[in-house]
């Protein structure tokens, strides 16, 4: 399910729509993701009592005797019926004066008949749940649906053996887990490995239901999965697609748990459960970028997007993603050549936009460039070097933002993670915009994604959208004569390897040198990373595809006197 944070009534309507679809297929129980009713993560909306009250009232409206029962992920206030652990003192729970549970409420024809509360509250990576929730206490939740005893858990609870073991000891024969697990590279294989381990420990099937959709920087990949008691995957949902996955399980009858009234539909014979094939790392990243971009625009009311198209690989990838996300008619490109722009950059930009069937307008910036020189000369004497280079980028940023103001289109920036890491960008220039599509994508991965998009086009019988020349020419900002990226930065394959170790793996500079990297190069790169924090704080949000994205995951102080050579 693709939930929208704060759109409680809209999310409720989605739940009812999916329940209607399920009822036509004779299901006994519908399961929604974690916090499906409120959207995930609601963040400081959870500090507002009115928000919690609205969610609780809407939950009651889901009673419907014509539909199968449903497990609804939501936020609920703690009470005698919903016991929660209390903080040791008033300072321990700094976020809220409210006592709120991250809950999964079981609703049948009579209303809410059972509630599971999340026991383990993650407080790492992008998760900040201890700010908002109190952990559940008590015996845990087991419901009995058509003679099956289902133990209900929420996301983090399944990653530790204890919550599952407690439910199994009390008689649960199936574990059901509601999740809002965001996408990151390699995360699905980690999930399935964990589920296989937990299933074999518990000797029972596990039904793992995950959210899908984009929410600010996060994107959720779906890929809900069911494993049997041996840990074998017997059903898997699609990636990055809202869908109803109907799964049949054969379990031994039991009278354990709170009874949930389910319509007794019978289907002749067992159906083969659907098992979607994993699509591969690069394909998943591309789909995550498309969904994250589409949902950011859709959920925030933007109907169209604009971007600067330079003829380089970064803007080519962003343009392709934008077209795949919202359609070519809703994407408009702008070439903004300066005195240093090459002829091939303009022709490559034009060919790209023609292949993507998107419009391209050209606005030469020479006149503005000359005017700014004249304005600055009385105070600077000469406008040269980095000042002149950044001036060109900022002129382009001003033009794009003016067009955005006039048209209501959001500006998509085109900077990649390698540039963000090293500060190889211009504040209020190429960083000016509303959404940074590839801010978590290293430069080497940019090329892989472009090649993947071209290969996909060939498979579909379409022309390759990204011209070969864009992929083969040397990267350049074209802000001075004969400029190339490798004049300012190490080769991207070396740079990205060092950045991954320093940023994603938190390795020290001395550890990198011990691995064989040149000491001067390591200190130069790590120094650039540390000195560029103030720039990154001012960048737009963008899709998170790694476990260490700038912003939500990696939180370094701007004012920081600890230098790489001290590590």
C-alpha cells in the first residue's frame, strides 16, 4: 500500500478499496503495512493530540460487516486496554507529553477486537521512534482467524528472536508482521535472510507485509514476502508497485487467540502463490529513483518539472528518471550555454530530449554573465577563477527558479553523491531547486543506471534514450576553457571507492591509507568531505538509496575541528 503521511481519510479509503478487492477473492484476513493509516513516518505530527485522535476516530469507521477483517497499522494512545511501558522519568521521553503506541489494530465487523503494540523501537539510521512512541508491554497479540492462531508483530520486533519466541510459546502457529521498511541497496536480501532464520527458529510461517511509495527522502519498495516454516519463500510481491497479494497458507487448526470474525469463503483447491522474481540491484535503484521522484511531485501537488540539461551524464539520467516518473509532457528541459559551452554539449542535450520526447528550450547566459562582470568590477577589479565559474552556475539557478515561479513547475537538481560529498557544486547555483533526484547516487552508479535505462529500452523495442556520446565523453562542468572533472577530483572509480569507505563504512583516513590508497589523496578527499558539510545542509531533499545518505542517516556537525589527519 502506498500511504500518504497525514492523509488519514485518504489512507482509510485505500484500505477499504483493497479490502473490497480482497473480498472478491474470498480472503479471511487483510494485512496492511506499519502505520498504514497515518502514513510513515509521521514524525512530529505524532506530537499533536488532534492527529492521534483523528487516526483513532477513523480507525473505528473501518468497521464493515461486508468486508473481511483487517489488521491496520496506526498510532494509538496508550490506555488500560493498550498498556505501554512508561519512561523512567519525564526527561526520558523528550519528544512528546503524549503516550503513544505504534500499533496494529485488528478490525472485524464489530470494530477493534485486538491491538498489537510495537515492542522494539528503532533509533538508528533513518529511524527516530523513541522520540515519539512508548514500547508495548504485556503478553503480545494473538488472533484466531478461521482456526489459525496468528501472532502479530510490527517491523523491528521480527528482527530480534525474543518477540517471536514469546508468541510461539503462547501457541501462535503463524507470525504476521506489519512493516514500513525503507529501500536501500541490498536490504531485501537482508530481510529475507532474517525471515528464513526466524522461521526456522520458530518452526512456523511468517507473513511480512511492507509499505510501498515515496515519502520525502525515503522510498519504500514493497516486496512483501511469505516464508514457510523452513524459511523458503513461498510468495513475494512486486517491487515498487502497490498491489494486493493473495496468499494461501495451510496451518494446523488451533483455538488459541482472540477470535476474529471472518467470512467463511472457500476456494476449490489451493492456488499457486505468486512469487515475483528479484529484479537486480541496478534495476531496483532505478525504480526507487523513479518512484521517489513521482511520489514527491504527486504527493506535494507538483504537476510538472523542469531541469537544466547540460549534455552531461547527470542531467541525462535525471531527465530520463523524470520522464519515466511523470511523463514527457510534464518535463521541460533548458539548455543554458555560456561562452565555455562546447558544441557537442548543446547537440547532445538536444538529442537526449528528442529521444525522451521532452521539450528543450535554450537560454544563452552570456548577456547576464557580461552584465554581472560589469556590476562586480568596481568592487572586485577582476571576476576570475572560481568566482567566475560559480557566477555562471548561479545565473542558471536564477533562471530556473524564475521559470519555476512563473509556471509552478518544480526544479530538479542534477548533482550526484560524489559531488555532494566533496562539495563539487555551487551553492545557489546547480544546487538550487526543489528536489535532488540523484543526491544519493555516486557518479560511477550514474553511468550504470544510464546503461541500464538504455538496455531496458532495447528490451522493450524502443530507441536508447541516452546518447552514447554522453556516456563516453569526459565529464566536465564547462565553466572554464577545456575544463574536466578529473582536473579537480581523482578518477571517479577511485573517488567513489574512497567515499564509500569513509562515508558509508565510517573508516578512518589511516585505515584507508593502510588499504593502499595514497595518503595525500585520502587526506584531500576526506578534507573536502568534512569541509563541505555546510553546503550539504542547504541541499534539497532527494531519494535515499543507500544506508548512509546525507541528511537522514549521516548527521555530522557543520562546526567541526576534528580533521581527517587526526584519525
